[in-house]
C-alpha cells in the first residue's frame, strides 16, 4: 500500500453527538457499551515492557531487533524465561508458558507485555491464568495472530483494552534500512503505547458497503476466533466493530469459519465489519474448485444486515499490519472515496 494513502495521526478532539440525536437517527450503526472500556496506563520513558512467549518459541537472538528498538523509544525491557525455551513448536511447556505470563501479569512494575511471536498455544493456557491482579493493575498486552485468544478473553471478561499489533519477530534487523511501510507499522506500536489517538485512512474498495458505525473495536485472526467459539473466551460481538484477518487457508475453510460465526449469530448485531488481510490463500485442488472469492464469501454472510463493511484494511499477516487498540471505542466511516477508522 502506498504510504500517501495510509495515515496514522494524532487526533486531538473526539466526536460530539448531540444528546437529542440518536446514533440511528444520524445513520450510525452500533450502541454505546454498558460500561466504558478500561484503558491501561499509557507508557512513559523508563517503563518496563516484558517479553514472553505464550504461543510459539523464539530465541534470544531473534528478539534483539525489537529489544533495541524499544530501548530507543526509552523503555526498559524484561526478558521472560520462555524466551529461548522450546517444547517442540511451543515456547516452553504449557506450565512454563503459563508461569512466565503469570509473572508478567502480576508484576506491577511491568507496564506492557509483548508476546514474542504467534504460532499456536495461547488458548492452551488461558484457563490456568489468574487475572485478578491484572484487573486491579491493567497493562497493555501486545500481539496478534494466536494472541487473538488472549485479546478476546480479556475483552470478554474484563473490558480492558489490548493492542493488536506486530510482535518481536516482526521488527527489522536494521530499522533505518527497512521499507517505509515496515517503519510505519513498527512506529504505530510506539504511538499506541504512548497514548496517541489512532486514525487510519485507507483507499476505498469496490466491494465495500458504505455507512458509519461507532462501537468497541474487537477481533483478530479468524481461525482463532472460530476455535474459541463455545469456550469461556468466546468473543462477544453485539454492538461491536469486528475486524478479521487470516492467512494460509483454503477458500472453503474461510467459508466454513465464517459460516460458524453466522450460525452462532456473531454477525447479526455488529456495528461494523472490517476485513483485513486474507493472504496466501491456498489454491483449490483440481476438480474441487470452490468458485467463490473472499469478497463473495463475506458478503453472502452479511447480506441481510445493513452495517458498513470494509475490505483490505491494513491489518494481519502482512507488512502493512498497523497497531489497533482492541476494546476501545472507534468510529468507522466507509465512504465512496475512502475508509476512515478513528479512535
């Protein structure tokens, strides 16, 4: 995506809605949350960011670029015990990953927790975690992909904001030589953690459905969201702006997962829907062609609803994966000439 078409800026004023006008009367879908989302304290120089691996493994050498960058931002880094641990594909055993994340959640000196990488494993340890201290001293949890399970769990039970963004394994070896889009996405993490109000403007897509929505932003990886359906971490979509991304799946499997969301009524009462990157789609087997695009699949599932739908938003398993504050109120405007998402 051309940088000129994608802006991440500080917003200094919110949107005022006259008390005498309802959102519906103004053509805005969505409803106000039952209670205001809880926002962890934003970071200041000298604050500690902990690095842990609740999912896949990463070694100490691989986290060095992220460590150097976050130290340039003025933060101190605490490396968790699971960095460098390995239990096959996991960053340590379930017990080791649980203990390491629990230490980070409990320590009041740790102001943010960045996950080393995604992969798989977060949902395996969720039921063993104690969030009681985290509730009283919330902190930013940072990550995407498999970390979607943690975002959904925290949002459902505690209403505490989290940060959907790149992780340690996505920081470039040499930031100054990195592509501009990679620099921008890495810096969006810093902007979010230090309290900048995020605003993203992206080009329109011919398949978009126009409209304006206001609601709490939630979501992440489609496979993870579908996999935690029916569990204690199940996502609550009522009145929310839902964003979805996916990578490396067959079209029929994308349809199957969205069909599950449709049948479980997770798409019924959305304020709006954001479709991020759906990348590296696997080709159909000869003679087993599915015959539908991602656009077709999504719009078939939401054809009976009127909320706005945005395609190709820069979030997901791709270079242009910008930081998004899950669990916080946002306004989504899908217009003829552009799409605007702002906190």
